[in-house]
C-alpha cells in the first residue's frame, strides 16, 4: 500500500513539471499563397502572324585561294572555322629559293641600270653609238622585267586574306609540296550571305502589293535554333520552278560576330504573312486563354513586374476567331499579362511565373 502511494506521488510530480515547462506547443505558421501562372509579354513577335519556309544558306562572298607559284608549304597559320581579318597572312611557302632568285635579279638589274646610265652620258660625248645605247637600254629593261617577276613570285608564295571573314576549308597541309593554282584555302566573307526560299504565287503576289518591304523578317539556323538573325529581302525570281511551281526568293544578311554561318547550312526564314492587313499587323495580339469576361466587359490580368501582383485591365477586342485575338484598346506593348488560368485570379493576388 505504501509502495503504491509513493508511485502515485512521483507520477503526479512528473506531470506537474511537464505542464509548467514553459515550452509552447508548436504552431503551424500560415503562409501566403503565391499562385503559379503562365505569363506573356505583349508586343513580342506572334508566330501566328508569321510564315516560315525552309532555306539553304548561300554566299556571295566566298573565295577559293591558291598559290600562284609552287613549292613546299612552310607555314600554315589558320584552321577551319577560324576568323581572320583582311590582310592576315594565312599560309606561306618556303621562300629560300625565291629570295635567292630575287637577290640575283636585283643585282643584275642594278648592273644593267648602271651600264645604261653610263651609256646616256657617253652618247652625249659621242663616245658610243646609238645602237650601243639601245642595246644597253634593252638589257636594262629585260633585267627590270625579271626583277618584277622575282618580286611577284615572292609575293605569290604567301596567301593573304582578301577580306575579313571565316576560314571555310583548308585543303593543304604543312610541308606539303604545293602545285601552282591548286585550291588551298577557302574563305567566307562576313558580307554577302544569302538565304534562298521558295514561295507559292499566292504569297509572292500579295507581298508585292506592300508599299514598304518587311523589316521584321529573320533567319533561324538548324544549328542555332535559339538565335534570330535579321534578314532583308534581296530579290525574287519571276519564273516559276517547273516541278514545284514556286518562285525563288532571296534574303540577304550578315553573320553575327559570335556565330559561324557557312554555305550549305539549313535554316528557316520567318516573315510576316503579307496576306494579313497592315492594320492587323500593327495591333497587339493576346491568347484567347488570357481574356476573362465580366458580363459584357472583357478584361485581362496585368502583372506588376516589381511586386508580381495582378490587377484587372479592361480591354477592347476586335471581333474574330482563333487562338489569338487582336486588342484594339487597353494594353501597351511591353506589358506582361497572365496568359492562362485567369478565372482563378483576384485583384492584388501575387503570382509567380509558371515553369515545367
């Protein structure tokens, strides 16, 4: 009996200490809900108003360089895809024999010219005949020609970049015996690149009615799908292809400094659909899923870039159908709106960009 009483006393003491420990029970802290949402920036290029056609890159500034003299290749300064500037030395032959010939030609010309100058003085003194003077002049001219040939041979033993660009192909190797005129180095200039596509007559005919050519066309390379390279219209063929009944259209562009673009590369040219009216092209377009309706009033949710909170903006929409609709009034280019899930938003709600 005494043992049970003691055990009960100890238990009560433990419970009293636990209740008086002063440690509050953990509470779950409420967190503010930040809803993920798909966003779109107004004024970005809308692919639904763009057409794209496959293109092949061509070049109007492509040169195959070669040595004008033969010899052993001593120096090769470039590799394929390397960028070079106008005047850079690309390759050089062994010049020892050429330098020796040049030295000999200079000495011979120097002696021949001295003899000719002496003859000019002697003819004034009637010390030599006119035929002797002509002979020395002829000898001087021959040696001058040989000197020019030797100087040109030395110059032709070096390949120099005729313009700034990129090395497209290197067809020679160091210490190789080079034959005159053999293709050695192919250089692609930064200017004069072209993209050629084929358009049906319905597109080409409508493009010809524009008062001004499109300035928002661009090129996307298969090897660099994340880059848009601006292109401008250059020319169009007026004769249709017999097989496809399409017309060849050429766009010109310059290669960016950080991108090597070579002839033969595949790409796609994007441009505004010329069949759309100029009024439609100038309008801002938003996805149908971004538009909410309150009675007869249509509105979108505009996102504050700093606070990432949404606010309602009433808009006037042009009548039409499709996945995108044109906005006549209420939005400006550069603003960010929620493009989907608009029925779940409320004024002042904070959102974050949705990502997969």
